[in-house]
C-alpha cells in the first residue's frame, strides 16, 4: 500500500512560528512530503516556503539568515520605518504603519514563489476579512500578497486589500486552520504555537504590548479548542515555546533550540500513525479527510 497523503497545518503565533521548522524537518527526515498545506499568519509564511519547494533545512537556514544576526536584522527593520513624520503620527505614533508586503520581501525575499500557481504543493493561506467579519481562504493568484495579508497583525501591520476585501491576520478567526486544506488528504498533522501568556523577566505586571498580544493568544486558544473539537487533526504538535513573545524574532536561535524536542516527538507520533495506517486492511480504511469549504462573503459595496 502506498503512503497516506499528509495534510500539514501550520498555526499563527508570531515569533513562536519559528518552531514550525523542526516539525517540517521531522516530515523531511521521515521521507514524507506533504500533499497539501494550510497556514495562518506566520504559519502561512512557513507553509508558503515549504510549498515553494524549500525543505525544513532550507527554512532553518533562511530563518537564521534573517534573524540569527541581531545587527543585520535591526538594520533591515530600520529600513522599513515610516519615512514621513506625518505617517508616523497618522495612526498612534506609527502603530499599524508597517507594510507587511515590504517586510515579507525584505526578510523572505525569493524564498516564497510569486504566485500560488508556481507552487509544488497545494496551499491555502487563511486571512481575516476585516469588514466581512469572517475568514477568507486564498488559494490562487498573488501568493506573496496573500501571505502578507495573513500575517498582517492588527496594530503592527497595515491591512492588505485583495479583491475588494480588507484583510488582516488570519489568526484573528482561525489560528490553526485544520479545516482549510486545499485538497483531500488521509492524515492531518497540525502545529499549534498559540499559548497562554507567561510572566517574563520577573515582572509583576505585563507591559501594554504584552497585554495586547497575550490577550490575542488567549482568544486564539479558545478558538482553536473549538475548531479541534469539531475537526480534530490526527497529530497535534505543540512545541514548548510558551515563553516566547510574539515579536521575539531576534531570539530565533533559542526558539529553534527550545522547539528541537518537537522534532523527535513529531517523528515518533507521525511514524506510528503511518505504520498503523499502512497496516490497515484496504476494506477498513477510512475515506480521505475532506476540506471544510468556507463560505466567502462578497466584498461590501
């Protein structure tokens, strides 16, 4: 019997998303190529990279090239600052003024293919329709713009407009999009990096940004739990990166180190699942998992 078709689902959670890399490496080391990928926010970034043909080792190298050197990463960020004083003041001292397409181009560069049609693996990128009040699944057209929309964290990045919809971070409505795979698969492997806030640096109270991102993580945990109850993945991996703050990208090396045990966990659990699946008699096999098609609201007039 041939190997089952694997659907890989990568969740949102800011810098914690660097922990997706060891799980992708685990699949590579097992000799498993995903048949379909779905991603939200930072999960869309890594999902697009994998669907573009990069291996887990490639994604690790790109991550360290972007964030492994603090001085280089800060210089890149500085180049993206608002150039006009009016822009700085137009939205709460620059809040939400960073263009996510520019930051994606600056840090990901050519690692992500230009369009969905260029991909070697089918991919769904999940974003949030700000005015429509629901999730939008993007599966064709401009891939880089779609990923930018999915990662457009409110109050950090500008929203992105696609086909008349104003789109923001997909994690707002679907932090781990287990129901959004673009094609049918046999087994679903999901990586959940959202977590509950933890005290940092011995401080009694969190700062304003910590409260904003921590509250978002709390909501995402509740949303994900509801989604998992309705549409559970076959393997759910939660890397031990709760201590990582949403914008701690400069801690890439320590995040990768903290998430390293997840590689062996993923290899062990996925390996057992593959063995069990291939050992089942043909007549007892379950039908492949179908994607839960999402109703997309038309843009408002």
